[in-house]
C-alpha cells in the first residue's frame, strides 16, 4: 500500500495484489462499502470507476495470462 499523492482534499492510494485483510482494513478506514472490496478481489472483474459516497473508487486491471477466462 503506497500513498502516491495527498493534499488537504485528495488522497491517491496505490495497492497492488492486496489480500482480503488489507482491503478490509482500508474499507474500514475510508468507509468503503464491502461490495466494492469484493469487486477488488475478483480477478475477472472489469475495470470500473464509481463515486461511492463522496470517495472515488477505481479498479484498473492489467493483462494476466494466468487469470481464468469468463
């Protein structure tokens, strides 16, 4: 977990290959809905951007040839 950028109104947090505990901790800290946390843990989930109760939530994916195809 790495804070890429932060000012008084914005914080960009970069997370690569998080486990469930790391995401649950961030969800609690930043009041992120559990459904969004579940989306992060699904390797086949499509990229997405949501405004979730005042926080922007973004999932980006890279090509993973080992991921199961839907």
